[in-house]
């Protein structure tokens, strides 16, 4: 096993995740099997209870792990499926060591940071590095490890010490360290300094690294059985980056949510939309709208903000209401959904967005004025959305319906079924505590609304579609978590196709893009003056 540790020396969030993902992509393109581990030095057990404003979105894995968003970067770049143990936190490590101490595993010894915590970190990394992640049973050959935060943080010191020891345990030819910094003096050989300037898109980063000879360096430094350059996979990345920079047509999507002040809160949603836009040769113009700004109270308190929000919504080619929790901004989301339905603007509702779409339909199309969700109204007169049996209000961590679940299509006459390749069932990742009330389904399935997808037991509603509308779709799952740059998520692709007026043609062609969709003319995209980031590789 070869280990590559990525650490940071400036500030958190300067790009370690993209560098780690790009390194993995380059090595995978050389024919090597690659896995990745993210270390977060915070004491939380996992990311599940964080507000999105703390660390960005909570990314959900197939096994239900609620993890740092950088694991989403790894999965998208490397096209792999990771596990919850690929995300290490201080909380997990200390819990693991304390459990061993309570069982008497340390035979009465004093349990200390060194060696017990540092040993636990090393053992965890070595064990998890061997777990296959690419759908095959072969062990990975390379493990890229990202240490969150920056060198010098008190909370990260035990991990730094663990890897200081680990480099000798693994041996020099099996361990390499990449340190990200903005500096003139890196104190390593010039050939070990890689300059990463600002680029037009993250798709360009692996290409930029490869052009500076990083494959040759890794081949010699880690004694890898590879050639001096990357292969066909990176060639595809280069083509994708080139195509991204030549895009001329634009598609505007309004994202109506409550965490719009930080883009990382909807990182996977943004990427899924971008993947889909790129697939049909359009540049994505994503307009973030705080749902509260659409509400009548905002019109009274801040009319300028109110009218600006509605102006964005009215200009959008498509509307997306993503997942979320809590009552704040719910009325604004309902108004955006009502606008998209009535004006026949392509719409996609994800998780809470799907639940609110059902509530809006019940209120405004079926005249069920008391329709609501028990999340916001425990005593709702018509509880359209209700708590699930699994929901445990006494313990928030890991109690939701999490991870990959199967959805079965009830009918062949479904847009989403066709977009998924006309298959009888699909498997997507979930993260929710509430569901559409199954006892009201027959009452709700009127006036063109259909629940076209359900869980395997037929009790949980997974997909809604509205007839006589260009594209009005709601999904209980989170399809953005499985979107890949070269494999866009079908629900998101459907939204972009509908928003650009090409969904009907796409379906008529058997869900294949026409030649005019695949290519576009070059444009004179200009770049800002690059900020140089230098990587120390040692």
C-alpha cells in the first residue's frame, strides 16, 4: 500500500480536498486502484448534526454515513463509493479508544494520547485503506489521506504526530506528503514544488498537475508500476475541461433554499446541476434565492430584497427546491413551488422540496386547506407529511432514514423512469425523518399528480410527477450524491433538459444527446490574474 498525505499550512478550506481528489484521479488514470480517507479533527462523531453553515453540506454515503463534503469530491472525481469509516474524526478515535479501555483491552495501563490515540489513528488508516471502493473485490493500491484544518491547530496535533510515526512504519518508498501553502520559500527541491494557479474550473486541476510532471515524480518517489504520463481517463478530463471553457449557451436555475449565504451548503446540488448542464453543452447560471425573501413579511420589512428575489425567480429557466430542515423559509419555498407549477416552469423538488410540492398541490389543487407537515405543525388538520417510525426525537445523530435504498417504479409511463434508462427500479441515497402520509395517497393522487415511485414495500412514496407539465418532479431521495462529472444524475439532467426546451427531443431519441448538444463553438473566455499556490511534496 502506498500512502499520500495531504496537509495544509495556511487556512482551512483553501483547496486540500480538490488537490487530494485530483491526485487520486491522476493516479487512477495511470491504471492504479485508488481510495481516499478524510480526517476531521473536530470532536463530533460525524457531520450529521452540523448546521450547513458550519462545514458546508452533510454528504451521505451508500452505507448511511453522514460525512464531510470532501468525501463527495473524492467520489465524484474518482467515481468510487466510500464508507463511513473513510471519514475519521477525533470523536470517532477517542470513542474507539475509550471503548477499548472500558473492555480492559489495555490491561490496566494508563491510556494516553501517545501511544494509544496515535496508534489507533494509524491502525484505522491501514485497515480502511485496504477496503475495496470501486465495485471490485481487489484492494486499493494507493490511499490518499487528507488531514483537515491546518498544521499548528491544537486539535490536529495528535494526527500530525500519528503520521510522523507512520512515515517510518510505512517506510519512505510507501509514504509521501503534500503540503498546500502560498509562499515563496518551501524548503524543498524545486522539482518538488508544483504551482497551482486559479483555473476556470476544478476539472482543470488534474490536468494542471499532470502537465507539471507529477506522474513522473510519483512513479520515482513511490516506486509505482506505471508509465511517465497519465492515460485515457485524464484525456477525457482534459476534453471535459476544454468543453467547459467553450460553453456559450446559458441555462438559469433558481435554487430556493434557506442556506444560500454559503455555496458549500449545497455543494453536491451545485455539482449535479453543473454536470447536467455540461452534458448538454450549457453553462450553468445558478441563482441562489433565500426562500424567506419570497415571503410577504419580507415585502413589508425589506421591499427591495423581496422584489429582487422574485425577479430572480421570474427570470429562471427552471426551479429547484433542495432538502433541508426546520420551518424557517418554508412559506417562501411553497410560493416558489406554486409559481413553477402554475406557470409551467420546470421544477425539481428534493427531499423536503418533494414533501412541500405535495403539500402545495394538496392546498391549492385539492382544496385541502389544512394540509401540512408534522415537522412544522404537530397537530396539522390534514397531515400530508408525517414522522417516520424510525425517527427518534431523543437522539439526533444517525437516527434518520439514511443511505442507499431501492425505489420501484409503479408505472412505465414515467418521465423519470425513462431518464434512468427505463429500468424497473433504482437505488439512491436518502437522508430524511419525514415522509408523505401513505394513508392519504389515494386522496392525493388526483388532478394529474402521481406517485410513480415507491419503496420495495409500497409504503413510502419516493417519486412524484405532475402530468400536463413540462417537468414537475419530486424525489424523496438525494440524487445529487451519486452524480458524477461524466455520469450526470437523471433527475437533474431532466431538469436541465426541460429548462432548455430539449427534454421532449431527448426522450424521443431514446435518451441520447444529439450531435448539436454535444459540441459548441469556442468562446473568448478570459481568466483573472492567477494566485499561485505552491505544494511541497516530500
